[in-house]
């Protein structure tokens, strides 16, 4: 993070933002499940795209008159994944989404194919996680900080892989 702060001190903000935009999102070319000859580009969604996916998923459930509860939480999460994944699967030549909506995405894929893409997305997200370099002692310090100041959780736990690792560490500590 200090590299970004150093860059901000050395240059004006618009130049830094232009450089970030020019670099683009993290992407990876992968094969379609069980079809090695079909390649797609998988990209990490930005915060705005992720938020839009969540909002549209909530609207879809409301429109259908469905309330989210323990009985359909898995369906809700699967639907939320579909709303995000259609945005994340791109044509490698045009860098545009292959699908135009979650419904179109679901109409072409099986549940197993959707799981494949979700797993590939999570793996790419983990590879690109800016916090993956934290050492075990850094995680221990983070846990101690969050125990003292729980209100810092939203600003300190900024990725799902990080949250899962913290959860595994804490569960392991409790089970000992």
C-alpha cells in the first residue's frame, strides 16, 4: 500500500487513476468445462459490479415473492453467483461479457458448470488477493486487533479468502 501512497505524493491523482484504469482488471484465460477448445476470459469484478450483482439478485428474489431464509439460503447464494459470474466471463477477443444477463447465463450452463466457474473465479481472486502475502504472525496480530476493535472488521477484512483464513485460524484455536 505504501507504493500507492508514494505514487500519490509524486504525481497528481488523475495520472494515478489513469494508470490504474489503463492496467485494467485482473483476468485469466481459462477453458470451458469439458471443452478445452473453447476459451473464455475470466475477470475479477470491481466493487461496483459486485454490488450491482447483489442488488439485482435481491430484486429478483423480491420480484418472485421469495424471502431469504435458512431454507433457501443456498439458492440465494447460487443466484447471487450467477448475477456476478455472467459479468465475469468474457470473450477473450472482445473483452465483453459472453452473456447479457444472469438468466441467459443460467439458461446455457448446468449447475456443475456454474460451480466450475465460481471455483475458477475464487482461485483467481485468491491469486490476486492483495492480502495473500500476510505472514502467520501478521494474521495473529490482525486477530488480536479485531478482538479489541470489532468495528474495524469491515475495513481490515477486505477479501473473502482473508475472511476464510481468519475463520479457519479462529476455529482451530477454539477446538484446541
